[in-house]
């Protein structure tokens, strides 16, 4: 609403989007700079982003949406990942997922062992995914 009172060239920013809905709403509203600590916040809660192919126009949530929270994250401390040998997100090229080096079961083990590496790997994954999301939002904005 406030944005409409200014020229269309005026750039707006927010610095504290903490949920996926806030990020998407800000982008939809034409906010040009969106700051967030969500990737780290989610990692501290052992939540790994599970957004599917951001290059398609389909929903960003992966097929296993029954295990996802409202931000599209899966709780890696959940026992369902105890013997899951897949990466956090199939096809992701982040440090934690590429080459299937760190599996969901290994990250789950790190969480149960209270190892800091679990948060680091989840953060690296979340940051990679949020940067991909911002790139997609930026590309879509440039087309308008």
C-alpha cells in the first residue's frame, strides 16, 4: 500500500523475513531487497529445505509434502530418516547433497550425537536453496 504512493522506480527492502510465506509475499509485492536469517534459523531447528525443482513453474514443494512443515522443510531429527540413504534433496548440488556424500541417515545420526556438523550441513543446504529461490524470483521479476 505504501509502495503505491512512490514512483515505480523506487526500490524497497525488508530485512527480517523469517518464513517462506513472508519471502514470497515480499517478492510478489515488488520488494527488491529481502533479508532473511531463515536458512540459519531452520538449520538450528534441524529443518532442511525440501523444495523441489525451482526451475519449473510447478509448486516448489517436493512430492513428500506430508513430511514437510509450512516452510517446506523436513525435520531431519525425525526417526523416519534413521535409515534413509538418500541426500537431503535429490538433484541438489549443495555441499551436503552433491555426490550423495552426506545422507539423511548420516545427518540424522549427527543430530542425535549432538554434533555441530549437522547444523553446518543443513545450513549449507538451506542457504543454497534460498539463493536458488532468490535467483528464480529475481529472474521472474526481470521478465515483468
